[in-house]
C-alpha cells in the first residue's frame, strides 16, 4: 500500500499547486525595491513570478501528505484498504482532467479551457465531499464486472448507439455555413480539385478524361453529381457536401458491420469503429473541417469498406459469390478513384495468393482451392467491371491510347517530383512527431504481416488472421501514397479504420487470454480512452456538428487554432501577400480587396450573407449566356471558373479544368495556374487553334497595368497563356468581373 499512498500524496501536491495558482491570481506579484533601481532598458524585461514558491509548495505538501497518510493509514482496518485505492484512482482522474484543461489553455489561450480548469477544481471539491457514495458505486460496478453472467442486451445497445452516433458526429446541420467557410478559407480550391470541377464536367455533358481532366478519378465525381442532381434536385456545392456526408455515414456503417463480423464481439467493434473514425476523420490534415478536402473523406476510400466486407464474408462462409463481389469492387475502385483503386486491386490479387496458401496449410476448410476457370474469372472480373464503367462514361474513347494516357496525368506530376519532398525533410519542428510515425508505421505493418504469414506456415492461423494479413498488405500498398506525397501531413491516417481494425484485433487477442473480469476491465478502459481521444481533439471540437459548443462555429471555433505560422484561417493564403508585388488596382478599378478574416463577422448568418454576395456571378453568367449557345464549350480563364460556368450552365472548354487556383475576386494580383507543364500549355493552344472559339472570357484583372516584373517569373505559364490569347483576341464586351474577348 505504500505505493498507493505515494501516488496519492503526489496527486494532492499537484492539485495544491493548481489551487495555489488560482489563489495567486488575486494577489499579482509586485516589483521589488531592487527592480525599481534597474535602468528603464532592463525594467522592460523584468517579469516577477512565483515559480519557486510553487515548487516549494509542491515539495512541502507532497511530503506532508505522505507522512500524514502513512500515520492515518496505520490505524485503518484492512477493509478500508480497497476504498483507499478507489479514492486514489478518483483523485488521479481529477488531476489528469485538471492538467488537460490547463495544458490546453497554456497552448491555445482560449477561455473555454480556463473555464474547464476552474470547473474541474470545483468538481474536485464536490467529488471529495461525496467520495463515499462514489466509491460505493464504483465497487458495485466492479462487482458487476466480476459477475460471470453477460450484460443484458449490451450488444444490441452498442449496435444501436453506434448506428446513431456515427451520423450525429458526421452530420453538419448548417451546410451552407460550412461551404461559406470553405469559400473564404480555401477559395473552394480543394473541393473543386477532386469533386466539383469534374462533377460539373459530367453534368454539363462533357466526357471526363477526353474533354476535360479528372485529377483523381472518374467515378467519384460522377456518383456525387448524379446523387445530388437526382436525389436533392441540383448539383451545387451545398448538395455536394450533403452527399459526401451521406457517403461517409454509409462508409462507417459498413465498416461497423464488418468489424462486428471479424472481431465477433460488439464491444470491441464499437471501440474499433470510433477509434478508426478518430484516426481518419479528426486528424490534423482535416483542419478545420474534413469536407473542405474531399480527397481526405470516405468518398475517396469508400470502396475499401465493401472490399473488406466481401472478403470477410467469403472467409467466414466459403461462398464464391463473395469473392467474385470482391473482385468486382476492386475493379470498380479503379474507376472510382484511380490511385486508391489500384491499391485495392493489387491487394485483391495478393489476397488470392494468401488465400490459396492458407487453404494449402488448412485443408478441409470451408474455402476450397480455386480451379483454373475460377482463377481466370477472378483475374478478369476487375478489368471487365472497370472497362464496363469506363464504356458507360467515355464510349469508344476507351480504345484510344490518349484516353488511358490522360487517366494517369495527375499521378505523373507527383512522380516527377511536383509539390513533393523527401520524407526525411519533414523531420523538423513542428512536424517531428507525425513525420517520425510515418517512418515507424510501415515497419509495424511489415512486422505484423510476416507474423501472420509465419503463423499461417505453422498452420496456426484462423480465417480472421487471414483478413488481418490482407489488411496489412493493403496498408503497405496504400502507403505508397504517403511515400510519394511525403508532405508534412499524416496522410497515412486516412486508412484509420483499417489501422483500428488491426490494432483492436491484436488487443482482443491479447486480452482473450485473460479472465472475464480483466477482459471487461480492458474493454472499459479502452472505451474510455477512445472517448477521450475523440472528444478532446481539436478537429472534433472544430467540427460543426450538433456537439459543437460554439454558437457560431464557422467563425468562432471552440478553439482558436489556425494553420501553423499564420494568424487567420480566412484568406490565409493571400492576406500576407506583399504590397510590392500587387497591381495598382483590381479588375474593378478599386484598391480595396475585401480580404476578410474571422474577426470581421459577428455571427454565421453574416458570414453566409457575404458568401452569397461574393459567390454571385450572375452578371458574368449573363454575359456568357448572351454570347454563347447552351451546348457550346466556353473558354474561361478566371478564379472560380467552375462556379461561374455552373451559374452560366455552360460546358468547360479547356482540358485543364479548372485552370486557375482561385483567389479572392477583388485581389490585386494575378492568380496561379495549375497547367504545370509546357506540354499542357501547348495542348490548350492547339485546342484553341483547332476549334477557334469565337469568344474567350478572362478576368478584367488581366488588363490592369503596369504588371510587376516578378509576374514574368512567378506567373510564367499564365503570362504566356494571356499573351497568346491577347494576340488572337481583342476586348469585346464587359461584365462585372469578366471581359469577353472576340477573335480578331
């Protein structure tokens, strides 16, 4: 018991420092007589403090508490020993909570954390008063955990709770407000990059991969745009986010069902799904809101949920239909998102090899070895599904070499080293922790995989272990993405559910060797840790769901967190742009740029009102409508080109669509393009020469002069494009932000 007494005395000492800190706030430290004798230069850096006093308080209270507890404990009966342990655990929980709030406040200086710290101190006093009753409840709970009878309807309650909590956590009630935050925070850049531009290409009647680029894949933007149009009545930014939320909910529902199958324990499945949701949905890469970046959401990774569900069903039932469905979904996955689809397809083929090896080591299993016809069918089904999907979208173009070349254009940019860096470069402040994990994870994946293969060779692996081996294969293959991108974000956590599945499977295997009481205790502790892991992370607190504590979560997040090295989130890419590199006026002839920040709004309604105003291109859409026909492709070089063409209901002309990284439309500078290569620019020149569109529409900003000389270096591709256009076209008619150029 001496260790328990030592722990409690230290906890009391820590809390005494917390209380002393609060009390000291009522008595600010004063400068001593000597401080007034310093020269003024030195007085400015004098900061009186009481750290030494708090250190002495900590030592004295800790030692005194230990002596008093030892003396009082020597006179207690053995029956009170267990109560003392419970009290120590309660005190530990209190101090951990107080430390957490104080740490958060020290880092982010947001009043919520300070209020939480005060509340935890008050709760500590209340809990100590009612500690006998609380200890009695904890003892009753402990006795119930020792009871061998199962908890009535626990599995049903956890299943219902999981199915309800998943949409409650994911769903955002104010979708328009969320889109408004995307507009001012990222200028719709990321949602256009994967989803909206390609979705509008499809809805307007163009062919992805032929008329216009689809940077990530063909299937995903088509699925979202069709669901939005057919189910919600219109494909726009708000409805696209709604569809992404729906897909995310279904994704986690499928995984929850799969985890219940593979873990054969609803409690562990419940823990695993929310651990996976925390890793994937609320890691730092999703700041401030995951749906700002469709490439991070379950929309991109949806197919892996069905793929593993079909594999699990096949290994448990042995029916070939599930294996054929796994083959089909791996083919569709390539159509859905090219990169992730190829990872899934490669995993499927490796899984077939592991399956045959498993059956060889375990004859008489429900699964039987494949015959030649089945092997041939499984090898070609993915490609038949892929080609069928592509045929439905592109028709005869799938027999053209250029179509297939275009599918991997965006991948080739990364392979060439565009916007990437060696992984070693990330091992620098403040990214050391996440960069270090990036090196550790593949080692862990490989180690777990070889252990599972080794157990298979020893004929000691069951079918659930086979699934885990396939999961490790998938994690290693999909890790190629992080190895290629290797930015300072933990993109490896996008496979969070699969990581959680393997982690909980191993944890369950370890705890299965324990008695029922300790198994239940491990589940309880794991559940509490996952709960704390979720609700205390900044991304969860920022997510504007029904649990968000802020009245105006879009402009006033629960924590004042902004991108590293910046003061604001809204317009963070442009608000610090040097004045020396700006144009004298913007396209409206004004010097004012309307670079708003979160501090410029009083509530979310004001944010949405400005969003509606700034995203309204009705005058420019009317200009395009007056000069082009409904079925005509419109050449447009402008920020928010996708938003403009959606409002004008016109088809995009350039293959590189969108072509310009959007920026605030009143900004006094040229935007940056995403043409990237000289070959791509020549492709656009050739398209103009071949089709000779009568009009090209550009921002009025491009006619502002003089142009800073730096643009000839920083905006080389845009300057070359505009020089070509201005040579062949001349101003004809003007809109609000656009000018129509007519071919000479």
